[in-house]
């Protein structure tokens, strides 16, 4: 599960959940925010569509245009980076669990 701005309650409900921080300035969630913002500003404003079909048409027209001008996003986070992060989190979790059992 990948969350943006997850609250602490989630980790209390799911103690096995691991928090992995994505880069603030280059995360794919930020890229999605940018695309949805462009959709909102360029295709969905004003938001007075007479019916769902008109809304769908506006979204599909935006998608077709965006697909023509979009450039691939090159992700720099590698599998090795992920393995290191998971290993570090696993070690931290094991240490925390050890301390809890010792208390």
C-alpha cells in the first residue's frame, strides 16, 4: 500500500505495515498530481458539463492531446535502492520488536 501523508493510526491498525518514504520532489505521486492538475485546469474548468458523456469526452480529448506531447518520466530509484531501503526498514522493525519484547 502506498500512501501520501498517511496518519499514525494506520500503522497502529496494521503493525506489519512498513513506511517507505518516496522522494518529495520526484515521487510518482507528484507526477500524478501534475497530470490531474493539468486535466483540471485545461479540460475540466469550468465544471459545468451537462452530462457524464460530455465530461467523458472532455477527459478523453485531454488524454489524447496529452499522450501526443507527453515525454516518458525516467525513474531513477533502482531495484537495488529498494532492496537497501527494505533491508534497513526490516532491521529497524526487528530492533523495535526486540526492544518491545525486552520491555
